[in-house]
C-alpha cells in the first residue's frame, strides 16, 4: 500500500542557502520521500488525503549528524572494571581495551540498537562510527550496518585498525576495512578506513593502508593527539609525531576525519591545512578524560570543524553548545565565537555531502530528512538572528519529531514502529553478559 503524503504545518522551516539559514513560517508537503512543496501557512494545500503533523509554531531543521561515535561503547555503563584509571593510557588499558576484546556480534548488535534509539531521540539520523571488537572483527561492520538499517539511520563505518593486539588481529582489521569499502557500501551506508591512534599503529600497517588507499577514493578516520601520550609514545616508538607520520604516508585527504586534535600544534595544523581534512571535536569526552581541549585559535580556516560525541552519548546538540561555550571560555569575543560556530555549522553540511550528496537543505525536491525541535521562538526568527536562537534556545530543547527520507521515525517523542521494551530487554541481556564477562 502506498503511503499517504505528509503535511507538516505551522512550522518555522529553516532552509539552508549557501552560508546562511533562512527561516520561513509555513507548511511543508512530503511525498515519496521528497519535499514536494513548501507553502505559506495561510495557504491551503491542494485536496489530498494527508497524514498531518502540526508543528504548532515550532522550529524545523535538517537532521543532526554525529561525526564521531563509538557504537560499541553503548553498553559501558556501570561495568565492574578493575585497575587504575589515573591517566589516559590507563583508561584505555583498564577499561576500553578490556571491553572491546569481550565484544561479540550479539553485543555489537545490541549496542547499535541502543545507539540508534538514542540518536533518533537526539535528531541524529546520520552516524560516522569508529568501531572496535578485536576478538570478533570480521563481519562486525556489516552487523552494525544491518542493525542501523532497521532504524533507518544512515551511516559511515570503519574498523579501528591497531597493532596493539598482535599481527593476526591487525590483519583482520585491515581486511574488515577493505572488504567493507569494496563490497558493503550502498546509498545509506558508506565507509572510511579506520585507525586507532598513531601510537598503536606500526609503520608497516600505515604502509599497507597507503597501498590500499592509493587505489581507492576513501578517507581515513583516526584519533590524533587526543592525549599528550599519543605524541610522546609515537615519538618514542617511531621517531615522528602522529601528524608527521600521517603526512609521510600520504594518508590525509579532504574526505578524512581526524578526531580530537587536542595536542596538535599550530605548526602541525599549518602542515595539514593543504590536505583539507576535517577535525571532529568531542569536548565532553575530552573533559571526561582530562586530556585537555582543542585550542581553537590554532585551527586554520581550511580545516573543517565537525562535532562528535566519542560514544559518550548521542546528544549532538549538547556537543554543539559545548563548542560555543568553550570558544567563549578560551577568550573569543561573542562576534568571533558566533563566526566560528557558524563556520562549524556549514562545515558539517558541506562535509556530509562528500558521503551523502543527497543530504537536503529543506528545499522543494530535497530528500525529506527533517527534525522538529520543541522550540517556539519567543521573538521574531530570521536569517540575521537564527544562530542566536539556535545557540541559546533551540539547542536547549528536545527533539519532538524526526523524519528520514519521508518516513516518520519519531513523533510527539514516541518512536514509531519500534517496540522499545523488547529492544531494551535485548540490550540488557547483552549488557549483562558483558558485565559478567568483565567480572
């Protein structure tokens, strides 16, 4: 049976035009996954049998994107870890590297289900994931892809290549990335080549990745200088900084995501800028791990700034607000902070289109990916003050409705076509297995 067209009425439709956001109050009509008409709120649509969503004066925008997630971390709540966690290397060794070795495909699937539900509630319908499950590497990305597909969440996946677990598991990680890039991408699932961080990736591994990427149009997704230890250990083991190693192996391009960048120097950023990679900022994770925060004045204009969550949660609005507050905390004026925030907003829109060219801007003919925030503007909303409303109002409010490709994923805070109780029980059953394994 053909789905009825959808009428979203009485919404502030925040259309994207080049480097501006132009809100207009009106009604939006969706048919066959596309926005087919935008009309004034005073106009009546042609006589059709619509499914109607009344926005009641709330704000409608394009969906949120999480540019750095770790789906596999979703079960890491209240686990019985042992060992010191006094610094970042100990956090890795005594929590994350123990946890990822215990993950199997059922736990990965449960983690992806949990991430999908959390993401939809945060208006996130696009996820760039950085995965690790070294004991069950092969097929793990396809497992995540299929789980996210059940929730209509588009994704860009990769596996965290590392030499820390020995030669065989490194080889499997290389193969998992290569196989997914070559065989498993489609219109809703894309790929990057994943690496953990410089200090756990040997020169021979970087060379293998270079040889593969010379033949493929792909970027890398890697943690870079999250903690000072990445730099000191890379210098000790390989005689070069993480940035210099990536440049020497020609692994950085405009489709690449470098994650964190807390301890990348101004000089190193200057070396990177001609390659035009993106930098995914994950401020809450940086604060949680006490590794420092990026120095924004060091980041050149040529490098796109994106927002991620590092697997702590799915709440990209929180990450974006944190970025603005960190700019102010680092001494930037309001004018400069707004400028950098605006740049980040449009950097994200431009970067996502490198992977999904059909990512919409809320115009007639665009893919119907839309979210409605529980925010009714208390003052006039226009292109000049959109970001004032966005930072101090919209980002503080929950998402009430989510549509992906014209399909309603959530309406009035209720996930559609999803038995949350059944999924939560399944997630708990796998979380309990992980909990017991860690004991």
